[in-house]
């Protein structure tokens, strides 16, 4: 079974990592979505890729140094891309995102725990807060991260599938993934160019990021890749079957 994944939601036409972007992706028919999690100074997990709100809100606020009450009303409608079209869109907590996704148990949810917050708060603190919020969707959730150490620790704390984001194609990474019983491997498809590898024959489910080229997505599926992330899932679903 091959699936397209809504990378940070329907990012092409909505502000990334927002309730609105994820909701639109599901409305379009997405069977899998992905978003990122940082954590505020008072230990509230929030949905955001960067540790700063500069990209999404135009204000250089460090999430890890701010309390949630002080930033939850900030507009994250990406004014640099959309002007004031989404002026009412605010920073979602992980709790609010999970509450929405509870209503879509058929959708697989990839949750990326970001290194910046892991570094500031430590693995155990960040994981404990994230685990508490993810409990309602644990049956259709995959936790992913750059940090292999964090994923190994997570396996001892919560029975959810884990995915390791790797940033090169190398046997060392594949060996570590096998030794640590990683379920999913996530990598930029460009790093795999020219690799004669049968992705359907090894022990992982592969997630490739990201493309809005239907031909590229089809080629990756034909190579045995299970999931392909895209910024424009609403368009891609029309041109590439969600399952095959």
C-alpha cells in the first residue's frame, strides 16, 4: 500500500502546521498527515517547525523561551506568503491538534519532535509532555525525529511506531536502524537518487520527502517506497492514487 503524506498539512495553500492546513488536507482525502512539534518554556507542546515564529508570524520569538499564554494568540498565517488572508490563524497546541485528529482515526499521523526543543528541555521532559498529549491518537500515530536517542527512549515509554529521519544514504544508518528496531525510515528522496535498492524488500516502511511532482511520486512508489510527502496533497491526490 502506497500513500501520499500531507507535509505540514496542505502547505501549498494554507499556513503550514496549522489546524486549518491539516483539516484541509484531510478534507481533500489525505490518508496520512505530518506535522512538527516544539515546546514552550512552560512545557506546552505546540505545532511548529521552526523554534522561532519569524517565518510563520513575522516576529522573532523563540518558542522555547516563551510561555504558551503569551504566544497562543499570535497570528501564524504566514504573512510573507499570504498577506492578511489568514489573519485569524493562531499557533496550535499539540493538544488542540490531537483533539481534531481524534475525529479521523483512518488518518495516519506522523508527529515530528524537533531537535531544538529536545536540546533545550532534555529528552525525558519533552517526551513526557508529548506522550501525554498523543495518548488519544496513539493507535494511528507514528513519532518521528532526527534524534535516534530520543526514539530509543520513546520505545520504552509508549508503544507507538517510531521513525528515524536520516540525512544521508549510508550503511551505518541502515545498520543502526536495524539494531534499534526502527519501524520507519524518513529521508529526502534526492539522497536516494541512483540507489539500486528494493525499498519494499527490507524491514522498514520508507517515507520520502518531499515532492509535488506526480511523476516523481509514482516512480518512488514503483521503487517500493511506502509514503511520499508532498506540500500540495490536494492537487497530488487527483493525479496520483492515494493507495495502490
